[in-house]
């Protein structure tokens, strides 16, 4: 533990150092002025290497740069912002002492020095610094773990597909480090693809963990059960397994699952409480309205699937309600997106460009929730 004693009076330096040494504080350093302290700390372009500092005991009245100004400069340095500064002073003016605390000082001790008082105030300041250091280290560790979790979450998202019969990609814009949106697509057999887009309740760590859980079971599930209704019902069972009667939160998600048959140019979909996607071709739009409730709300999921035919050049658009929120709660976002498609279809736009186009038309992005759009071109 490193403690700096800053005082222009040699006698005061010796008294304070003796008190600290006797109390077991062996690492003490002396500075006779604020300028010397700055140099020792590597401030103001000082040539000295930076040294660790846990506490500063500083006189208020010093030549050239007084203790108040020195305190302000030290507190302005990010790396020293949490270092406690205790003024050891003969100044009894209450206004000056209040000014010292406003400048960032942790405490003050009056001269002549009372040994017990000085040590007690030091222990209090050092405890506070220890707590701050602990929280900073914890926050640093959490940020690292969040970054790792974000990388893991993104690694399970599907890569774009660009085959002769189908092209699929997504625009993915989390509102925080971890998102509650998830998309995936799978090649079921030589001619069929399964496409899933879901939006978990809320966002952040808990929603992300549930998304990761769903992603872990979905791939195997789609390979075993490719009927959209059965897939949704199985997912509903998994979500039911997460429910605990003693918990206030019951997790659920909206989702739309589409099976695309590229050989017969047919698709089947099931929409579980999700914003209506649509397919567009030749200026015509067919909406994919909800056909059942959200996943996880009820023990039994009553759903139905819808079959549609499509022609070459048809485009599929699926999106989460974060896009709706970004459009200031517009209730006609689907029709607005459809109108944008009519104007620009055939220009080879990807999902990022479609999202940007729609947001720009509404005056720019105002994102409050995760935004995700899945876009497919069916040849």
C-alpha cells in the first residue's frame, strides 16, 4: 500500500511519516510541493514513471500550487479519480474546508495532528477505495464476460446462404451487448430449407441465455421434425420446462417458422404471435399473419400452418418488433415495408439496406429494442 505525504514543511513530513510507520504503513513517499507530486505521479508531462498510489495526505496551504488546485488536477485524471485525498491542515475556515470537499477531497484532519483521528480517517478512506477497486475489477470482469457471451451468441447465428435456388441473409442490430432476437436457417434436405426468426421477451443477459438454449435444441429439432406446427409445439414444451411457479417472470417468445420447398416452389409457415412477415413478387404482396399465440405462454399450443405458392424472383421478409419500435410505434410497418419493396424490388438490396431505407424514410433510426430482419430471395 503506497501513501503519499505532500507538505512543504519538513517537520510535518517527519511527524506524519513516523505515525504511519508505527501503525504499519511502511510504503510512504514524500513530496514537498504539488509540482513534485505531479512529477512523481507522471502528471503534466512529468518525466518520472507512474507509480501506484492508494492514498494522498496533503497540506492545504503550499506555495505556487495550493492543495485545493492540486486536488482538482489529480481528480481530473481518470486513473487517479478514485484515489482518496485527505487534507492535513491548520486552516480552520469552514468555507475552505467545504471547498476542499467540493474539490474532491475524501476528508480532512486538523493540525496539530491527533494520531488516532488521522489513522481512523485513513482507514475509512482506504476501505472506500478498496470497495471502489473491487467494483471496478468486477465490472471489468463482467464486461469481458459480456463480450465473450456476445461473441458466442453471434457464432450460433446462421451464415448467409447463396444457392441457385435461394439466397438468405439477415440484418442484426442488438440494442445492448446481448440480444433477445435470434434467427437461424437449416437445409432440411436437397430441396427444402427451414427458416426461423424469434424475439424473446426482453433483452439482455437472461433473454440471451434463453435464446442460446432454444438455439441448442432447434437444429436437432428441425432435422427430426420439419412440420412447422410440430416444431412450434415442441419448442413450447421446452419453454414450459423453464417455468418455475415461484418465479415472477415467465419467459416466452414470438416466432415465425417457414419451410421453403425450392423444387415445388411452395412454402409453409406458422406464425406464433410474431409481426406479420410477407412475400413479394411483381408488385403483389402476401402477408404472413399470426396463426397462434406466442411460445411459452400456454401449456398447450393451438396453432395452424399456412401453405403458399411462389414464383421465381419472390422475396421473403421477416422481422422482429424492434423495427416497429424504431418507427415510433407505427401500426402499419408491414405495409410501409411492402411499399418500400414495391418501389425498390429488383435492385438487389440486402436486409441492411432495406432496414436503412425504411428508417431513413421515417426520419432516421431511433432504436430502443433489438432489430432483426431476415431477407430471402427465392429463385
